[in-house]
C-alpha cells in the first residue's frame, strides 16, 4: 500500500497551498487539513458550494477558516459543517466554525444526545491496551454543546454543499458514527470507522506508519458493529481514504487491503466493550458493561515492589 506521499501529485489550486502550509488535495475537490489529534477536510470546488467535514479539537477554527478563505475566497462560506461523530477530537471546533459562518452542523441523529448536553458517551476504556490505552487513563469524553447550530443529517440523502457524496452509516465506534463516500471516484472520508495508522501496537505503528487499522480501540463501544461497518466500507471499494487519524491513503490496491482487514481483523484481546457492547438509543446510553479487570494497578504494584527490593538490596550492599 502506498502512502499519501506516493499519491499521484495533484496540482494544488492557487492560494491555499501557501496560506495553509501543509494542507493537501487528496482527490479532486477534497482538501485534507492535517490537525492533531484529529484531521478535518474541506470538500468542494472553488466557485461552487462546499462544506467542512470534521473539525478537530477545540481551538482549530482559525486554521480551518484561514484554509477555507484561501481555498474558496475570503467572503465564501460553506453550506454546512458535517461531522462523522461527536467525539471532541472531531467536533471540537464545530461550534466556533458554525457561529463564524452562521451555518448548520450536521450529525447523525443517534449522536445528537452527546452534542446537545443531554447525555455523555460511554466511558473510554483504558484496559484495551496499546499506547492509546495508556493515554486513556487520563482521557475522557469532553462534553460539547452544539445545540444552537446542530441538526440531524438530511433524511433525503441530499447533502448541501457535498454534491455527489452520500452518507454511509458506520456505527460501532460511536452510536451514530457515519462516513462520507463519493462514488464517482470512490473517495471515502471515514472519521473513526477506521484509521490509517495503528495506535494499538506501538512497534507496528513505528515500523509501518501508513496502514489501515481498526477504529481507535479505547473509545469504541461496540466491536460487532464496528466490524460490520468495516465490511460495509470494504464493499464500497474506496480508492482514496481520509480518516480522522493517520495520513490519507490512495492506491488501487486499497479496496483489497480494506476487504482483507474487514475479514481478518480481531478486536483487542480484552476490554470493557469486547464481550458486550454499550447500548444506546436516541436519548443516550441505556446500558454500560461492567468494568473489566484493570492490569495497571498490578503492574504499578509489581514495579513498586521491585523498586523497594532494589533500594533495600543497594542499601544492604553499601552497609556491608
Ligand atoms: Zn472517535
Ligand atoms: Zn478520533
């Protein structure tokens, strides 16, 4: 599989490349805004209707606005801000953008409780392991209140500002997670339905930084649905994939790689949502599985005992 560094070089349109240094066209009319930890995308052609897809963490709005002005003109405004789901690393700057342009924020109706102050996502599971698992001991779902601008995705399927794009429901990572797909040239904006970097295996991530990977483990609440969603995406046979995490990938072999991952991927070995999912409805969470045994206290205890034993041994040696 090739990384975006090996994408056929698509000539950047004048303006944005200098004003938004590292933004990059990954397909005609699709601009990737690299932001960490979660990326955003601008979709649309200059002079035509356009939209924002995902917005990164809070505080990214100025960068996105600056890129959008350079790309579409300083007085231009989008038809809407589209979210793949409501996690704060994707929806964090949505309110600031919607307020700036006075445009709606679109999200799947099953995500609405979590972005309107009605409910909080099921807790992040730090016991799934991997580097993200460790970070998750201090992470939590930051509540966002987008009430003034948010509305459910249009049921007609027509997405203002996103001509030729369709919504693909991809629940599992989050209750109402969606991806956006353009059939014409098979471009997929996948949010967290999958990643293009492995965050659950540090060695693998360092060895092969650009590769397809399952959703971020610690915040995925239903692994059976997550697998079904991957299979649904594989059926679309995307040729270009821009996800929320990892560098976008584009390659003719991508459909085969995705299909293989959808068939062969295994959820993490253990974790709170592995044996049973969190359950939700249109009002929020209805069931959260009990916590699983957390290996961290044991590891800390073992390290503590080892440290005390070493100190004792060193002191005894010094006194003898
Ligand atoms: Zn997420
Ligand atoms: Zn994310």
